[in-house]
């Protein structure tokens, strides 16, 4: 079992996030520069280029949003378009199986919640370590919760 980190702790795909944000900035700069350098463009056309660059940057920013934040009260899973707070007792199991695109949390209500903040894409070893840490935290915290229901 890994050493438990001091809470709160945030798990996020750092390499993926860096690539997405860098690409977003680069795309924005290039498209904006092209809009300014093409002399035959009208002001409206330049604006449409820049708005397209902003839109593309926004999409990449959304893709870079996922994270998992563990604190004393539980876990907050922030995915691309949603966010959900779970109490420790709601987390039955933390799974990252070979081939999974990200961690899945099995919940006490019988559902499974994807946690995109831990994904093995670019940094597989880091994702495995993060998943193990989150699993150990969930097990330790649920053991401290006498009201937890076991299925």
C-alpha cells in the first residue's frame, strides 16, 4: 500500500494537460497572426479568424479540465463537462484495468463513474501510481467510516 499523501491532493494528467494547453496557445497565436498578416482580409474576416482561434483554444481548455481532488470530505471528480463530489463512503472500488482509458470509480449505488483526471495516456506509470494512491485513500477513509455499507 502506498504512503498516503496529506489531503487535499489533486490528481490530473499533467503531461496531457501541458500538451493540450501548449497546443491551444500555439493554435491561437498562429491563427491570430495569420488573420493580422493577410492584408486582403476585411475586419469582419479577421474577427472570424480570431473567434475561431478562441473557440479552438476553448475546446482544448475543456479537454485539459479533468482532475480528481481528494480531501477530508471525499473526492471531487471534474470531467470535461461535469463535476461531482462523492463522500468517501460512496466509493466502493477504484479501478484502472489494462486498456482502460481512465480510472473508473465503482459507487455504492451500483453505478460506475469515470474519473478522467487519472488516465494512462502519455504517463502510464504516473496514472498507475495515482490510481493506487486514490485506492489506498478510499480504503483507509472507508475503514474510518463505521456507517459504510458493504455489498
